[in-house]
């Protein structure tokens, strides 16, 4: 199993230091979020300061950027890191696309399929020199002149992972993506009974096997060197869980566990600004259901119990000011857990075919 560490995105010096520390601690990858700040600058400084660790967006919001703009920044990060970049894409929800980005909302699953195909078509034109001639319902791309085309890198293709929550997005991920990033608001049962079967439908549609897609699970983790540190982080995780419980888009998980009543109870709180009261409504057993809770010496066993046979990579959902060094002490035990993912495509024709 692989493990990725979230680096800060609001301070480039801190991001660089965290990436270096995560690499030294033995993490397999570092990722940066897109929220109040973007993921590209922190990953740029991380690319120049590290040598081994994978670098990824977790995620970059796709639709406000044209596929070509996304292709450019991903290309540059891949080149700067010597082939260590992967592109994580997300659609965001309707309200953010319309009211924050000023975009017309269209069904996200077919648009994401077209978007990934467009990005790969641009990369293929740059790397192989073939004519750009991409046509889909959402995007038509036919122009890339020498002045706007980077020189071939001679590196393996850039993997594309997409975030997915709903059934159609999960199927599309199985059809076209090299990886699928699953939300941390999940459980082992939901992963096994809902998310993975929906991904498998997409894999079956395109004749791919489970080993051809990386399942990346966001993982709420309340941990520390001792019980006091665990208790402190548990409260941070409790608040995050309360927020997602209040958001209807995530209630499929609650329904599976007969907990929709909790979501209904919490739903009015954000609009009323009652943020500080929400976490108090989440009991410890609910925290334990959604999160891995335990001291550093307990982590590997708990990760194995929740994710073995289901997940390939964990993307740790912990405060970004958490020092990665102490977690490195247990990283080797987690990395011994078997995964089903066999690896990313190594040639451009194979990568392009998965977008067909």
C-alpha cells in the first residue's frame, strides 16, 4: 500500500519543507489541495526540492480551466519533477461552478470523460508530434502550433486520477482514469459494497481489470504518539465528519449505515452559522466508523483492518501542520499491506487508449 501526505498550500516555504520532510519520512507521495489556495505553486516548489516522492493535485478543479491550460501546468510539473507528477482532477459541485467560478453547469460525468480525453489528446500531440484532432460533446481541439507546443519530454505518460462520489462519476473513473480518488467520508462497508462495484462497472465496460486503476482513499486519521495527542486530533476529525454529515451530497454513506437521521439533524447548522455546535453531535462510535483512531504504534493494524484488499493508496486527511517525521516510523508497516493496483501505463499509446 502507498501513502500520500498533504502538504500546505498557503505558504510555499512551508510546502517545500513539508515535502522534503515527507520524502525523508518514507511517504510515497505528497499532494496539495485546491481550496483557499491552489495546488500548483506548492507542488512546483516541492518538485524542485525532492527527488523520489510522487507529486499530485488532490485535486485540481477541472472545468474552470480549459483542458489545454491544465495540460500545460501538468506537463511543466511532470518535466520539473523528472516524471513524478500525477494529475488529480475534480468537478466540484454545481453551486461552486455557477456562483464561484461563473460557469454554466452541465452534467459532470460526461464532461469529465471528455475533459480527460482532451487533456490526453493535447499531451499526445506534444509528445508524439501527431496532429491534434480531438472532438467530443464538450470540447473540440484542433490547433497546437510550434510556438505553443512544448518539446517532447521523453518521460512516461502523466497519470490522471479523478475524484468521484456519485455512481455515474465512479463508473466514468473506471472507464477512463488511471486512478480514482475517493472521499474520506466513507467506511469500509461503503467502499466494499458501493464504491468499488460501481468502479468495476466502468472497468468492465472498457475491458480493463481492477489492477489497471489505482484506488486512492482519503483517510481521516486521528493519531499521535500518545493518547493525549490522539484525543486532540480526534476533535479536529470530529468536526470534519460533522460537516460532511450535514451535506446531503454525502448522505448515501449515512443511508447505508441507517444514519440519515443524523444528517437531517445536522443539516440546518451550517446555514445558521452554528459551526461550533456541530461536532458535539458526533459520538465517538461515529468518529471510529469513519476515521482511523489510534496511537502511532496502533496505526498499521487499524489501516490493515479497514483497507486491506480494497484500497491501493491512502491520502491522509490530517491537519497540514502535522509533522510527517513521526509518522514515518510506522510507514513501513503500512507499505507492507498488499495492494491490487499494478501500475500506471508506461507508454503514450496505452495511456491514450484508456481514454477512448
